[in-house]
C-alpha cells in the first residue's frame, strides 16, 4: 500500500442556494479542488451523496457529475452511507490510490437539500434509520439523538447547559470561518430558549439544512511535489466500522461503538493514540453527538463529554480543539459533503491556512464522520508529510 | 345451545364534556344534559378507529376465554364506521388477534345494531355446529355533525364476545329479532355525517322496535322482567334506555349496571354490547341478563343470558369496562375537532 | 406506503412475531435469516410479551410529513419482558409524565396512512400500564 496525500481542497458556497442546482454546486467545489491541487488530469472520481434521489429525484450521480465536471470517461462511483457518505467516499478514494490502481483521484461530496419542503427534508434524513422498525413509527433524527441525550443525562448527570455549550463553542469557531452557513456567535441562553424540536433538543442543538459541496484531490505522496508546492498532507490512518442500524438494538445507547472501532484501526495504522491528536473535526449532527463522540474517540473518559464541552477542553485554545470549522452546527451540514469538508478543514489547518481559527503548530488531526445514529463510521488521521 | 366463553370491552381515554360542545355552538348545556341525561362522551384519538378498538376488546375476550385464539373460526365486526368502505375490518382484527386463517370473516352493518347482529350470527353458527368458536364485535367511532344534537352523544368504544358451544361464562337461553323498513336515521354514501328525522327517531323507531322485540323475546323464553337481575338496551343517550326499560317493566336497579351512556355517550354498534360487558363484570352465577339492541333503519336483536359459575374466574383477567370508563382525560373542542377530522386541511 | 411493503411486516406489526435462534436462544425482532450472535440460520417463531419498561424517550415536536398532524408525540425505546427492545410511540400519557423506568404495555393502534385514499397502516404503540 502506498502513502497517500491530500494535495488539493475546495468548497462551494454553503447555505440555502436557491439559484444553484446540485450539479452546479458540485462542479464549483470540484473545480476549486482541482485548481488548488495543480493537477491537470483526473484518473477516477468518488462522490459522496446521501440522497439525491429523495431530494431532487436524481440517481446515477457518478455519471452526471463526472460529465458536468468535465471529466466524463473516467471511472466514477457514488458512495452512500447516510451522513457518512462523504467520509466513506474519501476512504474509497484513498484505497484506490493506496492500492496503486489510480494516481489522481477526485473525491467530492454534495447534498442539495432545499428543493424539498422542511417535512420532506426531515423524511429524507429519517431514511438513515431503520425504515420498518424506527422510521415506520414516526421517529426522526432529532428524536433518536434526543433519546440518546435523555439517556446520557440520566446515566452520567450531563446537564442541558453542558450540551448547549457544544453549539456555543462551534458557533464561536464558525464565526471565524468565512465559509460557514451561520458565521455568528450564540449564547447558552439562546440555545436553551430556542424552539423545541424533540425534547430535550432544541433547534439550536441541531445542525441545519444546507446546500453545499466539498472536494479534495488525492495522489500518491511521492507524486505530490509534481503538482503542488503546498505542504502535502498524508493520510496516516483510516478506519471504518458499522454498528446496528437501529438504536434500540444497541446494548448501550450512547456508546458509539463503531466510532471506537474505526478510531482504533486508524490509531493503530498511524501508530498514535488519542493524546497525540492535536485537533479533530467530528460529526456534531446534534450537540449531544459531539459529546458522545469525543468519549468514543478516547479524548475524554466515558460520561465526561458534557464537562469537556463546558470547560473549554475542546474549544480553540483548549487541549484538543474540536470542530474549528464551526462543525456541522455552524458551518452547515449538506449531508454527503460533510465528510469531505472535514478533510478540507484538517488539511487547511495542517497547511497553516486557517486564519483566525488556526490551531498553532497543528501537525496531526483527526476526522470522524458517521451515518445515522452511528450505524456507520469512518475515522481518518491526517499528518503533515 | 351456546354460551359466551369470553368477553371484553375497550374505552378510549379522551373525553369531552357537554358544556364544552355547547359553548362553541351557543347552546344551553344544562338543557342538553337534562334532556339527554348525558354529561360527557368518549373521543377516540386520531390513532384509534373501529379496528384498533376491536382488536383490544377482542384480546381481552381471548384472555377471559382462556383459549388459544387460533381456535376461533369466525370473526364478525359490526360497525357503522368501518375504516375502509371496501376492505374488511374483520381481516385486520383476525390477524391481530391470531385467529385461525380458516376463519369466516365478515363485516356487519345495520346502524347501531351491527354489533348485536354479529353476536346473533355467531350464536347461530356455533349452535349449528359449523364452527367451534366465533368472535363477535360491536365497535364504532361515530361522527356527529358539528352543532347537531347528535354531536353531544356520538362516541367511541368496542365490545367483543367469543361464543362457543359450551355454556361458558353465560349460557345463551334465547335470541329473537324484529325489523321493518323505517328511515329514522341514515347516511348516504359519500356523505360525511348522518342525518335523522328528529323526533321521528323516538316513538316509531327506537321505542317501537325495542318494545316489540323485547316483548316477543320474553314471551318466547317464558320469562318476565322480574326474572332478570339485569337488563340492557341500546343507549343512544342516558334517557332512552331508562325510559324503555321502565316501560317494559324493569326497575332502575336492574338497568344501572349496564347503563354506561351518561358518561360514555352513544357508542353506536358498541352501545348495548358494551353495556352487557359492564354487567358481566359484576354479575353472579345464576343471574339472568336481558339485552335488546336497536339499529336505525330499523331493527332490534334480543338476547337472554344466564350467568354460570365460570364468570367469577375471569372477571379480573382483563380490564373491566367501568374501570376503563373511569380512566379519562378531558379535551377541549378545538382538539376534539382536530382529532375527529372536522377541520378542513389542504391535502 | 405501497401495500406489499406494509403487508410483509404484518406478523411483526400486528402480533410482535420474533425469531428465536435455536442455536443460542437469542430472540430477534424482526426475525432474521442469520443470527448476529452465533451465525445460526435455524429459528422458531415466538410472540414477544406485550409489557415492558421505558428505557429512554423523547417528545417529537417536528415530525416527518405523514406524522406532522400528530405532533407533539412521544417516542421511546421500550424494553419488553425478556429483553427485546422496540422503538414505539408512547400514547395516552401526558408527555411530562413519561419517565425512564415507566411500566408500559403494548396496544394496537393506527400508525400512519397513505393520505385519505391510500392504505391505513396499523401497528404497535405503548400506553402506561395501569
């Protein structure tokens, strides 16, 4: 297996993009990444997208987007793993380069979520759950995570305020990110007063509905200098794991076992442990998710995630900054794009390009991207080459 | 002959008071309460219908029957609010209860006597030896037109009986029926609410048919009102069953155990059958029960039962009817209108 | 909801039919082809008990299209006697009275419908055990 580097990154605009279609958004990100990388030819392409079918009635994305990105003829595939679609697409691209099958691979993620009503978006997102035994009875994603929150609060004494701190921190970071969908700060009070979505989670605990795309270019590490003078960022570890699809089939509702398993594989390959990670982009689809994930990644002990959010451990300037991009909460969550956007953030941080939200001396970062209630999870560790 | 081997009832949790309805339509609550002898009625939640209530009542009947549900060979659901216009309620109920797949299944309809019809036919099949056990259900989630007198009483509930050849919990001593074509209350296809002939629904409809059926039943059985411990009649409101019962020679004390309408409302096909379940909940071995239903259009089914020793073993095996009646939660008219789909929404 | 997709799950939705693994005794709901615990493909059909305990819950205020009229409605994970857990609505209970550890029992209810002209889908919900 060859060492693989990320040599180019790009994002489209993120937000409610009424004037832009799915294909336009994707192409914007893809061309930005290609330009950033300096490559002239792409060998292969992966697209992460959760549900272009339900959102815009479009399947066969690989063909459509390779065509519109101007690279028709190459091998292209769409990858789906609910909200982990982008992360799994990245892993797929990584494997194709690492194996020697291709040299330059474009990995993109995209989601166009505003071409359906709010109800319609809630429904599409709910298809990440078990349709016959969770979705059938009317449970939603906020509902599933709310049930996790109630369990975490009952078992570990996590408070509503601690949970709210995750949103406050991520907005503080997002306010420094010119690409964020909601680049402004919020207060704990605002979170606690916002409209209830699924008790105890409120609208400000939930990542938004976003249109957007992100793309990266991968090539073998030893070819990086051929294309770019920017510091190459090496994929030091990659792990992927699944868990039961239904939350009710787990022994422990807040354990995120797939995250732990995927992280263990990534840590092992990279030869490092949680304390060697300097920053991370994790899947804060809901505030409570970030709390559980940092426990599952081994950044803090089980049950201490709430305290960590409250104490600033995971804020910029803290011991292990989490979601300097603003996370899904402030940056936005175009589902299929998120996993790729996490790679974009860590890559820029490791290159020293993150401006006001730069983590000083960042050399090693981690991304964690998961689908549904953690039924699929991918973890990547990136290092300055 | 035949006997009731199991029985059960289901009362939904929500209630709305007469005052609450009267308030919205500018009517005099006290005169409705006095005139109808009714204070409140049951309201089904949007996730309840004739089928769901029938299933719960039937499951209670199976618990009291203490038989494997797969031995049931007929399922008859009588209602005037079957959830589908075409597709039986009985097949859903059968599958949910777990009856034999070789179950004769039919939905019955005859205004408020659809439930007692189901009972009448089950008894016949069991007596004739065609089936071993039959399940007969009367259930409704009747609609009252907004602002109409019937809105105060149109309620929801279900009663289920399992009949077998053995004496069971209560022997069937006799059945009888009487019908004429009398257009007192009707609903045309595609109409949402029923209509009625006002005061015409009293003397020539309800009173006439119950009187004739009941009188002929007692004659046939060689029994008089004083031979019975309990009597229950179709109860569209609190007043009518008391009036007819006393007119036929029954005393108030005989009518009270089965008299549910003052706090339940009119459960249409469930009306006298649910009254019967409330009686069975308290009846003692050897006591005789008289029941006569009424369905607009019009007709009455009459039954005579005699309670056996088995009754005391099973009364507590499933929720009792008055116990469910007492477990309630009041709602306002707006919520009621939403629950009963009286509010026009865009599709 | 296309009729066949609904009809296929009727034994589970109406009668809580589960599969008990003959290899290791694990009960799976819905029944499966292969036991995730021991890998056996030999099962017997059993009916799950109709009572249990609330393990966690929430009140959904913003529901998907077919459920938006029902909001707010409570949903919980209920552990039935014997250990199998199901996700279900919790009804006939004021949301502020629902609690972890609450005893509930299963009732047959309407779950969703396909507009005013499509099929009605039935299934299980939980109510407080009296």
